């Protein structure tokens, strides 16, 4: 290229990187908002962790296969139309989600199966459209960035979903804590929300109490709230000795009103009031104060979860319009030459038969692509365990406010940005573009971080809350390295002519992980407690590490293979 052409190429290269970054960040606005809405949905409709897990598993599998088919489509379709139309459809699905209870005529209380099914159907549609997000980007970047620069530049690009998710965490934290309808003066609605909330609360409390003394616990459902107050009994049967143990928590009407007054006074003065201060003011223990404060928040902000779909949906819809206006396809589409360093045998003979043979060779018969796909399964288990369940776990098991939980997940995503950039730089600087080597060390770090989080969680009275958030943030730092680099590695292995298909295949394995991170974790949390969830996640990190170690000696890219 002459200097003028090279300068123009650089401008379009960075324009493509930045526009697709922003566009893909908007996809996350209307994908991960469901996780932040879950505590509100659980409180208002009594949806269990198992039900949430089933839904997340279904939609995750749908998204994985959608990414695969969209990957095939991306290798054949103009990226401008592919991404912008897909994002617009995702935004419309998110907007529709918030209207489901109104359309079905369902009020606060126990969720009928029709509500859960309706939620699942709309989420499935959303995730079918979500598959049009990453594959076009993977194909585009392989056309605009040479293989020797791909790790650094695509790592910069891969911060897009962390930027999107962290902004979404802050936005949804504000929405869930400040928006919605105040129903705290309606005893009927308070009773329903209290009943739904404590069902989950007590299950976890009883499990933790008995796990500490080495007992196996079977927990019965809490009794319905007694008339005139908020009294709930949780009965558990211990396996050893077969003795009965009754845990009774009292949520009296007086306690609820006292905590509500303390919370409202603090809100009026613009300060945050801690559970310890509420406990002193109301003369109740700290555990009761935390639980009652959570119930007050949910009753004062009923329906806030709907705005967690509507506001991000509107933003994403505007983003789709901007994406259509600013994005262009390959260098050829703007009158620029293709990269010399990424030419393949398919450039000379791009017929349907030649394309099929090429994809077979570089993707489906490539053992490195399959190894990377399998490793991606375990990477995504660790990632989604925190990203999907973090808001619910932190509010239920760690007694955080919703804003605190959102901030913790936001810290996870912010450190993910740093970790992604560092991983890309390390790959090009120390491993000559061999991304799989960086992935192995990142998985080691992620496993250690989750192990530390688990140990801190077991000693809440000793370890401060900031330390818990800190190790969770470090887990984000490490796990997003492989999350970004697996896509880079498989793009290099498959070459630019099969990048979309290869990334689609990797995506299937990544989202097959929802069978573990979705229904698996939901079932474990409901039946054995959160302790077993963490042990399982740590084990998955170890297995992922071993797979990356097995392909340590693989080459950086597949261009030599493609041309032989």
C-alpha cells in the first residue's frame, strides 16, 4: 500500500473497531439486564432459582446455536445489515418483556406457569437475535487487522462487552433501587412480597447453619404468612439423629414499619443507612434488619424490574440506528485492498464448493479448533456463574443491598476490561500471538480467585465486605482474558475466510455451558446451598486449565495450513 492508502486504511480500521465495540456493547444492554431484574422478579412472583436456571439454560443453548448459524451467515452477509437489524430486534424483545405481566393480567404473588413460559419464550426470541452480534464482528476484524496484531487490537475490542455490562450494572442498580411503584402501604402486597422473599432467604439460612455442623438438610417450604403479621416458620429435618429443628424468624408489622421509617428518613436526607444502624434504631438484630430492609426496598420499588428492560431497550434501539449509519463491511466495500498477510487459497477460487472444502479443512477437521471450543465451555461456566447469578447470590447469601450487589458485579466487569487488555498485550509481547498460552495462565488465576472468594464467603464475620468484592473483581480480571482470547485464537486458526463459522462453533460450546451455569447452579443452590456452587465452579476452572495446557505447543495461526 502507498502511504495515502495506508493512512486511509488505518482510519477505517479504527473506525470499524470503535463502531463494532459500541454496537456489541449495546447487545449486552439487552442480554444481561435479565440477571439484574431477577431479584425483583423473585420477590414479586416467587420464581425459584431452579426456574431461573432452567430458563437461563434454555436461552443459553438457543444463543449458542444462534451464534453458530449466524457465524455461517456472517461469512456470507454484509456485516452492516447483519448487526444493526439483529440489535434492533433484540431491543424490541427487551421492550416487550416488561409488558408481559400486564398483557397476561398477572398481579403480584405466586407466578403461574404461563408467566414463566411467556418470559422464557421472549428470552428465547431475544437470544435468537443475539446471535447476530459477535460473528459479524469476528469476521470484520479478521479482514481489517493482520494476524500478528490481532491479539492486542481484538483485546481492545473485547472490552466492549465488559464496558456494556459494567455500564448496565450501574444503570440497573440505580433503576432497581430508585424506580418502580411504592406499594409499602399495601399490607396485601407487602405480605406477598415478604412471603416470596423469605422462601429463598430461609432455605439458604437453614442450609448454611447445618452445613457448618456437617449435617445434610432437607428444607420444607415456609408456611404462609400468618394473618396480622409477618411470621414465617422454616422446619428442617436433620439426617443424623432425625431430630427436628425449627427456625422461626419474626417479621412483625411493627418491625416492618419501623425499618421503613428509618429507610425513608435516610432517603429524604440523601444518606445511605446501614443495616447495623437500622438494627440499633429499631432494636432488632442485624440479620432481621438486613432482611426487613430488603423487603422494604422491594415493596417501595415494585415493578422496577420492568424499567430494567425498557430503558436499556430504548438505548439499544438508538444504538442499532447508529450502527447502521456508521458501520461498513470489508476493506473492498470502501475501495481499499485486502491485507497481504491474511491471503488464503480461497481468495483465488471463492466458489461454493471451494468454500465448503475450505471450511471443512480449517474448522471441522481442525483439532485445535475443537480443543479451543471445549476449553471455552469451562471458561463460560466460570464467567456466567458470576455474571448471571451474582446479583441474586450477593443479595440473598451475602446480605448486600441491591446497589452493593450491582457495584460488585460492576467491579467484576471493570476489572475484566483491564484483564482483557493485559491478556492481549501479554499474548503479543511474550507469547508471539499464541493466545492459548495466555489462556492457560488466566484460568489458573481465575481458579485461585474463586477459591479465595469461597473462603472469604465462609467467614463473613472475619473478612470485610470490600475484600469479598476485591477477589470477585480479580476473578473478572482473569476469566475475561480467555473469554476474549479464545475467539482470537480460533479466528487465527481458521483464518479470516472461516472466522465466522469457527467462532460460531466456539460459541455453541460456550453456551452449552449454561446447562451447568444455568439449571445446574439453580438446582445446586436450591437443594444443597451456595457452598456446592463454588466448589463446582472452582473444579470447572481446573479442567479448563488442563485443556489449554494440552494445546500449549500449537502454532499461532492456520495460514500455512490453509495454503498447503
